[in-house]
């Protein structure tokens, strides 16, 4: 398989306040390294790269529904919403700021993709079971083809990651490794 020009790389929430937590089955460092490699390859080939981050003005602009799980507000540390240094200097990337789990609702993401004729999304980031999964489901509902880079995403637990990769992603796209995706550009 060779990736076509209508393909976009979308990287979810690789930012200071999220990567500095415990993750499994891959460490945040592994995910950042694999995502950075893909960003460099996609950028070199002239493909559209979108870096998605979650941010808040004061915490009141984020969803707070009533849930069974008790919400423990975490104070936002200075710079928590900044992209990790490895990605911060990607000048050709388009940055989307979201205020909830998914990257489509309330953002210009769909508009930017459609204006560029994008119909396929390569998706990675943190967390597999929250930001990546929610964005993937939204993309599916918008009619996009998807490729999930399994070793360029991670979750809070291995069980969360494995569940989504085993039961959800195969229903809405294709799962590949970062090595396989990198090979798509060379036809390997």
C-alpha cells in the first residue's frame, strides 16, 4: 500500500501535561519518538500534518457531565497544554486546540481536512482509549478512512489500549505499526 496525497497525519495530545503521566503498553517517550518520526516523513512528502492539543482558559470551558466516576479536578500547571519539545518546532503542522476528548466537535478540523481534499487519516497520540478513540469515532462518523498507528499511541493501562485496538479500531479502520506506515511512502 502506498499512501495517497489525500492522506493526513493527525497527532493527538502529545503535550506536557499528558505525556508526563504513567502510560502503557508504550511509554510516552516511545510514542513521541514514533510520532516524531512519522511527522518528519509526512512533512518531507508534503502531506498535511495536524497536531491536536487540549487546552482550557480556566477549566470552565471544558465538559463536566455528571458521571459515576468521581471527578478530581487537577490544577493546570504552567505550560501543561504546550506541545512536547520534539513537536513544538514543526512549523508546517496545523495546530488544532480542543476543549474535550475528541478533535472534531467545536473545532475547525473537518473544515481544514475537506478543504484540502483529505479522505484518509493516519492517527496516533495519547490516550488510545480517550482522545484517540473519541477522535477516531468522530472521523468515522464524518466518513474518513483511517489508519491507526498502534505503536505510536498508548493509554493509562495496557488493558485500555488493547481493548480499543482489538475491538474498536478494526471496525472503523486499519491498524498498522509506525514502521509499516513509514514504508507506505516508499512502497515497501
